[in-house]
DNA sequence: ACTGTCAAGATTTTCGAAAATCGAATTCTG
DNA sequence: CAGAATTCGATTTTCGAAAATCTTGACAGT
C-alpha cells in the first residue's frame, strides 16, 4: 500500500474561518482584531484615513504586519482600500445598514429553518444557555442605561444568541456570512447609541423566537425572526432621521 | 459656512467590492487575481502547500505582495492560512460544495425576488443580453465538448447570466456574497469536468427562469431557480460517487 | 482669469535581509 | 528503553530602507 494520497495526509486547516475566539499567534492577526474592534467601537471614525505612519505608532508594529491586517479587515468591508491611495475606515451609509439588516433577516431565517430541521440536542441546549445569558445581560443594562461595559456585555450576548439560533443549521458558509454581517450591524447599532436615549431590549421577542425554535415550529420561528428584524429596521429608520438632523447641524 | 464635514469631502471608495473587472494597479492585487484563477482552474492542486519561495519564483514578486495576495484570497476561502505554518490551497470537500450550492439557491432566490420587485428596465435589458450570450456560448460548447476555451467561455457567460439575474435587487452585499460563492462553485464544477463525459447545458432552464423574471412573476421565477439548483445538486451528487471511486483507486 | 505642465513633498508599495517560530531529529535523563 | 528536553534546519514573519506612485502647488502660456 503506497502512501501517496492526493489530499495531504493531515487534513490541515478547517474548511474556513479563523475561528472567532482563539487569539492569533501572529502580529498581523492581532492588529487585525484590534482594528476591527476599534472600528466597530468607533475609536476610529467612519471615513477616517488610515495612514501607515500613524497606525504604525498606534499599534506599535511595522508596515508589513499592519498592511496585512488592513487587507484582512478590508476583505470584510470594515475598511476600504484603494490602490496607491491607502485605506480608510468604511464610511457610515444608512442604505448599507438597511441592506445588511435585510440580508441578515433572510439569512438567519434560512438558517433557523435548517437548524429546526437538522439541529441536534446540543444545539437546543446551547440556545437555551445563550438566551439565559442574554436575559441576564438585558436586566443589567436596564438597571443602568449609560454603563458602557454593560451595553458591551449585552451586545456580546446578543450576538451569541443570534449565532446560537443559526448554529444548528450546520452550514459553515452561512455562519461565516453571519459573522461578517453582524460586525457591520453592531457598528451601526453602536453608532446609534450616541443618539438613542434608551436601549431597545426586546427580550420578549428573543424569547418567543427561541421557544418557537425549540418547539421545532419552522414557520412560526421564521415569521417571528422576520418580524424581529423588520421592527428593528423601522426603529433604526426613525433614528436615522434624527441622526441626519444632528449631523446636518454640525456642518 | 465652515468647511468641516465629519465625513470626508470626497466620498472615497465605494461601499465595498474591488470591482470585478478592473485590473488592480498594485502587484499584490494582480497576484491575488492570478492566484484565484490558478486555484479555480486547478493549476494549483487542492490541498497543495503554497510556499513563499516557490510562489515568489512562479509569479516573480517579492514576499510582501505575495503575502498580501495570499491574505486576500484566504479571506475568500480559496486558500487556508494557519499562523506560522503557511498557506495551502483550500481542499476539495464535497460537503462544502453542497453547502455552497444550497446557500446560492437561497441567496439567488432572494435576489431574484428583489430584482423582480425593484429591477429597472436596464436590468431587463442586461438580463436579456446575458442570456443571449450564454446561449451562443452553449451552442459553441455543444459543437466541441473537449475544447477547453469554449468551456471557459461558457463558464464566464454562465456566471454573468446568474449575476444579471441577481443584479437588479440592488443589494451590494448580496452581490458580494454572490461573487465569493460563485468562485467556489466554479472550482467544483471544473473539478468535475475531469470526470463528467458531457457538459450539462440546461439552457432551457435558464431561459425559463429569465422569462419568469421578465414576466415579473416572483413565485414562478423563484421556484424555477430553486429547481435549477436542486437538479444541479443531484447531478453533482451522483458524480461525487464516481469521483470518490476514481480517487480511491489512486490511493 | 483659466488651463495645463512640471517639480517637490508626502505616502504607499515593494524589496531583501534579519528575527522569530515551528517540526523533527537528536541527545540527555531516569 | 521510554520520555522529556534540546538543538538544528527549514519556513514563516517582521523590520527598515529603497523604489514607485500619487497629490499639491507653483508657474507659464493662452
């Protein structure tokens, strides 16, 4: 028996995904993560120019890893690259936000249907746990609306809850797209924090969706999820006007 | 009136997309395109290790642009990166192919519905033109099944046809995902060319879909599109077995 | 006053060598 | 002899400087 398989002996990497949780061992990777965070959290302003000299000092790395990091984040759309002109933080565009929201609605509906059909017990358990954590975080936020850390905590739990909903579908590509889209959505949500007086908890909606999912009721779950997104979209649209007035004053 | 808008004066890049057609002005970008092509067209084998020295000679560039190119393509999933271990060409995984196919079915259905609702006359015209070109390319392929160039031509037209279907939906993000997924799908399709005796033209299906779209019949168009994908999936599943037998013999 | 050309300055992109990391073979230890 | 620690060669990653490109502003011509 000859040992010459066409595929390499060890099935190297995963199919995809840098695996969200594990920290990169390389400088470029670490900088990429920091960049993502700094953009989503608005430490870097939308449309801001990202010059190598500045970033090099800020993150304390040379140009090579910095450049690689920028390309990684650019592939995700959080920064925009133009040849020989440099990089900028992706500008805020409300139309894009709507686009992202709509796509998420479609994608997550599709995912939840798949999960309800194929999801195993592990999926159910994880989902339940994720909701529990989301609920607790929601209570904490309600207690003090202005606590940045609590909102961040809630934001993380919120992501994990939606992720848990989708996870059972067993589609790596879908989960990959989920990650990309969610980052953008979070950026927009945080952008609104500055203008919205109160956080919209909507935990009851989340609970209803979860219950439908655990009941294995495809139609109900998908419908509720769609409604969830639609409501959110309407809310942000109304905020949009407020923001546009506010920014109009500035200029 | 003070000139200090928060957003930069010129609305720099587009929201997204390196714009498929235009050739990059930078070495890194060019190499990235070549890499994509070489992977999709199987000039580089699935699972093959991509060492800097080799690629550096092959593409005649230094390590910096090469590295950047690899990251760009890795973000797309055509190569897999692992820290301090290097890059490999993404392995062929039939499960992934199914995943990609299913997601495409969902995404393109969603897109075509949007296009039928919102698509303007320009969309209709482009779609018609795309189909015409696809048809001609199909005839050329039928005349000589083994002509590599004709199959490539058909493949390009096929992509453009499906793209034209989706384009009217006006969702940049969806079109972005379309691009990513299609590249992978094409790679798998080309992989099968080695094992399939005859190309499956299925132009009649394409025509039916187009007509439904031009009739602005959402349901019919979406249903036909879904069926189109389902049929394709079944076909490839049967080929899969054949391929697995063939590769089993090799090892 | 308007337009186009050209040089200077600033910035990005690329190269080539140095540093860091990994995997495997080798040596040391119990 | 088994298992842990170590050294070595190969490869990736990073740095710093050189080359290429773009932008700005001055200047000349119409």
